[in-house]
C-alpha cells in the first residue's frame, strides 16, 4: 500500500514529508467495501486523513492535524460531531512527566479514559445516522500509555509501583466496559468481531544511533564545527525573516537538521518506523549530492554495512543488537518497494531496542535505558 511509517523521504528535496491517506497506493478496505455496496463506518483509524469518499462515514484518526481540520466524511458530519462532543480529539494529549508524581499520572489516565468515552459516543452518533454493515473503531491511547508507562503493567516490574499499577488496570477495565457496551448494543451472534493490532508492546531496553556507527566506519562525514554554527545561525535568521514554521514533523528531525556533509557522505539513516530504521546509500544520479557509483561500489557498501551491523553487539549483554539487517525486498516480500520509502537497507533491532535518528557523537551509539524509567516500545508480536 505504500505507507511504512510516519514520514516519507523525498530524494529531490532531501526532506521528510508527513504521510497521509493520499500516499496510499491502493484502495483501502473502506473503499473496497464501498465499491461492493456495503455501508461502512471508520472511526479514529490512523492515516485516514484526508478522508476518502466512501459509502458511509469516516472520522479520521492519528495522522490528522486535529479537530480544527476537515476530519470527517461527509464534511457536514464534522459540525454535528463537535456539536455533540465539543472536546473531541483524535489522540489524548498529556505530559508524561514522572517528576510531577501520582496526581499528574492520574490526570493523564483520566484524559485517556475520556478519549475512550469519546470513541463510544462517536460510535453511537454514527450508528444513529447510518445502518452500517462494517464498523472499525480504534483506541489509540493504549499505544501511548504503553510507551510512557510500561513498567506499571509489566508483570515483572508492576508490583514495585502498586498505586500506578492499580490505577492503570482500572483504566483498562474501563476500556473493557466500553467495548462490552459496543458489543451489547450493536453485535448479534451472527456478526463477526475481530480484535486486531499492528504490533505488541514491551519494555524499552536501549536506543541505538546507527549514524554514529556510520561516522565511525567512515561512511558518514560531518560538516565540522564552523559549518554547523553557520548553518544554525542561517536557519534562525531565515525563520525570523520569513516566520516559517519549524521543519520538524511528528517529533522527527529533517535530514537538513542533521550534521551530515551531503557531498562526502556515502550512507546515512534518515527515518524510522518504530522500532526499525531505514538506511540510504548516497547514490549518484538518484540523489542531488550523490557520491556513490551504481553497480560495484554500491553493492560493496551494501555488503559491508550489512555485515558490520549484523555483527554489532550489546556492550552489556554481548547479544546481537539487530534481529535482521536486510534488503527491503527481503523484508517486505516485493521488489517494487520505492527506495524513497524504505531505503537500501532496513535495520531491524532486537525486541526492546529502538533506532534513534541523531548525528551527535556526545552520547555514543548506544544508550541503555535505566530500569526505573517506565518507558515501553513496540514488539513485533502481540497486541498493545
């Protein structure tokens, strides 16, 4: 379908663009069902903005700019939804600051529970407007909760946080109640119900900065101190002059924000799809500042980097850092994946490890996360 993460890289402009529904290269499920005459409802499903025109109702989810945008189809359903649920939002917004203590944690959990309730109220409103054949509703907040507060649910760690554990579990009980309300109100014995997830969850063990390794191996060249200072000053001057918005999108650095000498660097990692990273070879013709010749030089670099990353070990445990270091075709099962999307090598860390996009060599290529930080990340199996 052509969407592998939050961003899509563009060779020509050397920039990342936020992905949305227009980047999908094939009709989505709701469009296919509409073509076959089914009445469908899609509520809070990620990457459904801009909303496709379907035989039914779409309320966009994660990836949408927010409730001020046109986040529904039909367009007039937006005003009706906000009239019924004035505080509606796609994702619960909270500050997971541990220093603020349990009161702040409880406030965040209440915000998540309100989001759960919003999904229930939206389903009720949609169901009063159309007699749908197929409904999908997504509860995104469980992902964010697992990222910020994993230790409070982890069976090996949660008993050390009894107050947070009990409050967190009461939140999941509330979600169970809401799902039960949906099933009791709209589902019969003849209906098919599926619970699906795109990944599991687990404790965040460590972060890996592959660009630091590429610099160490001579594949990535930095600009030098004077060039970095000059670039920062030029960016600040341009921003003040033109009042342009910052270039960072969804928390990711733009390639031009990284300390990379584009004319001399042969390889770099520019974006991730948590937890994996996409490595690009700076190929002549394909990229404006390409310096690697297609053919033998390209193949030699691919083979060398594949070997080097595969041999990297956790400096504490001695275990391999990467589960797989593969060509995109090997991971996605297709030779037709555009290299702008998935790069030339895909770095797949071991479960619990994440790729960090950084060129700062102050912190090294590896950072182990202290156990007392309750952070979580994705797992390749499971339900979050």
